[in-house]
C-alpha cells in the first residue's frame, strides 16, 4: 500500500523523467499533499532493543523504558512508567511487536 506522499513523489519523478512541464499550481498541490499527509501520519521509528544479562531485553525511549523478560516459558513485557505487566507472549518477536505497537500508540496520543 502506497501513501499519498509516495504517490506525489512518484508523480514528480515521472514528470521529471519524461521532461513533462507541470505548472506551478500542480507542483504546489503535489507538495502540499505530501506535506499534509506526512503531518497527519508521521513515521515513528521502531524501538531499538538491547539484550541485557540472561533472558532480558530493554528499549529506552524518551517517554520511558520497555522491557521484556523470559520467565516460566513466556516473554513478559513491561512499560516502566506504569510498572504494570502489559502482556505475556510465547515468542520474543510477538513481545517486541506488542511493545512497538504500544510505543506508537503513546506517541500518537501525544501528537493529537
């Protein structure tokens, strides 16, 4: 699935590659479309995980630290700002995805 900024960028590249002259109005419209879509849908980077001692991983962010511990056969996720166990997962990959989704949700709440 392509976003509007990608479509706008592809259109500009097409016009350039084929030496098609576009008027200023059309160029501004394409740029505005890309800008406003980028503003309403920011690209939030993925958490960067550090492996700690034993079966422990953490990702430090400006809004708190996420941690994953392997305990009794499951991966337990925790967000340190509320110190509540946020979930138990059967795989490390699923635990990391859950933390990333939570992080994105919290960042988006700050932007609204």
